[in-house]
C-alpha cells in the first residue's frame, strides 16, 4: 500500500471520528452558525492532522549523500526470464488494485458533479430571467423552487413570497460555496459512508439558517410552518448541488423551529473537541527517541540489534538472490559495465521488506535511479539501503526495530523487474551484506 493510500485512509478515519462526535454531542444545539463553520473546518483539519508531524519535522543529525545508482536487478537475461516467470505464476496482489478502484470512484463522482452543473447551466439558458437586487429570478418548467449561488429557479406557477425569501437567505449566506466544497470532498472520499451523512448534516444547517432568517422578518411561525407543510412534493433523489425549500428533513426543521434555543452555557460542549485533537496529534506525531540499553545488555544489543543480520525480505532466503555483491556486468538499460555494490533479491511487488537491524530512518523518498529508497542509520557507523520499493511503511526520522516492516518490494527507478536492491555500508564504505546475514 502506497503512502498516498495510507494518508487517504488516515484522513477518512480522522474525519469520521470528528463527525461522529459532532452528531452525538453537538448536532442538537441551535448555534447554527457555529455548527456550520465547525463542520466546514472538519475537512482541512482531517487533511492536516495526519501530516502534522511532517510539518514540524525533527532535525536529522545524519546527512545522506545519494550517489548515482550503480546496480541493476539481474545478472543476465536468464535471470530476467526466471523473475518474469515467477511474477506471472504468482498470485494477484489485490492490495495493488485498491488505488485503481479508488481513483475510478473519485473520477466517476467528479464527472457526475460536473454533469450536474452543466445541466443546471442548460436550464438557465432555456428560461426567463429577471434581474433582482442581489440575485436572479429564473422562471423554468421545473416543479420545484431551488437556488444555486445567486440564481433562484422558480416554476412557472405562482410561488409564495415566503419561499422566495427562504431561497434568498441561501443566496445571502453563500451556502452554495459550502455545497461545492462538500461535493468535491464527497467525490474524493466516496468510499467513506460518513461523508454522505456529513453532507446531509451541513445542508440541514443551511435550512435551519434560512428558516431563522425568514422568521426574523416578522413572519408568524404558525404561518411559516403551514407553508412548509403545503410544500411536501419532495423528489426521492434531489440533486445534491441545489438548495431546496422542501429539502427532505421537514421533521427536523419543524423541531428546530419550535424547540427552545440552546443556552450560552451549552457552548462549553464544543470544548470536547480539544482533547480529541490533542489525542490525534499525539497519535500521528512519532517522537525520535532512542532507547538506552542496560549496561549488562550492551554487548548483546550491539551484536544482535545494531548489526544488519536479518534477511531483508520477509519469507525469503539466500536462494532468492539473483545478483551478488562485487560482481561485474553490463546494465540492461544503460549498457555500462559496473561492479554491483549490494545484492538483488527476487520478489513479487508488494512483498514486505523488513529492517535488518534496529536504527533510525535517515531517508525515505523517491531518489532518481534508485526509485523509492529507504536508508536506515544504525550504531557503529552502519547503514542499510533498500532500493526500488513500491511504497513505504515508515517516515523519515522514525525509529524502527529489527524485523519491522519498512516498505514493500517494487519496480521503481532504474529497475528491469520487481526486486529489492539491498546494500550494507560501514563508515560510508560498501561491504558484502552476506557477511552479516546470520538469521
């Protein structure tokens, strides 16, 4: 799973948690303006919290100089054919299909949104337009009155002025801006059920605000409720980018109109969000802390944890090595004769790559011919390099333990097929990884 996929899931989880808290603890309050801006703020907050550690990174004391890549995936064409056969016979990595499915859903949703806007513009072109102060009254053949930005679409039949006042409230309060924001958000996170309830909650607040604005014009509540009841011709599937007078939350609107206003003391309930933010900040911020071994364990720790003694790919052995340290050959792409500075290990895309010793992530980024590269700094001047990865499971400056999954085998950079290029360095000098692999 790629970093972007993990980030999207994290955003969806953070958003869902905040929205559940809102629905349980805050949605019944009559502070509609506060609730509107609170719901809108959930979107940037959800995007920001998972990367807050990346916005304020700790300063790394290790400077990594990335040289030009001087290794390839296979010794010969025969090795390539062996790997190609292995990949074709291996099972499908269904995890790799998830990003494709996600983007298909997002593109479909965004396309649907654009088509709805195009249809709306087409309706406007075939209608009679009356310019009013601050809005345009558009007479159409629609059976319902609705608004979009400063356009108010009105059926040919006569409409009650109260209903037009309600739609004018949507125009003045700029509710269509909110709607476009949430429609794009829903399109990007279409897989999360919470976003559809979120859209309904925010549009409900729009209706509450418009109702209050109309009632503040000295219109009797009883008369306004009667108008609401007379306009119950609601579409089963209303277009989500419009603001409808008879939006299908009539019971909640009547309840909100007639209920006692929340007291000012009730605003203290919003403070419940502060500890939740603090907990999420703590969850996504990973401190760069190195544990200090007990004196009696120093020798054991140095021998077992700091030396890169594990095989770098989970469930693979030395028999899966296709190119050894120190061999000289021509690169399949560059045709240059080079000496191999590490070992290449065949594995299908998505196979977990593990840290061969405990240490700190000094580099985790896309580095030219290396592809997705991870560099781990260990004690006593040791480093391990993992190249051509499909994705990362860690972040820079993070502390990892021996055996932790740090990434996944891939075919990025100057690579001929899916494999891992693995190197060990001691005091900046490449050494044979097989001299250290003992487990």
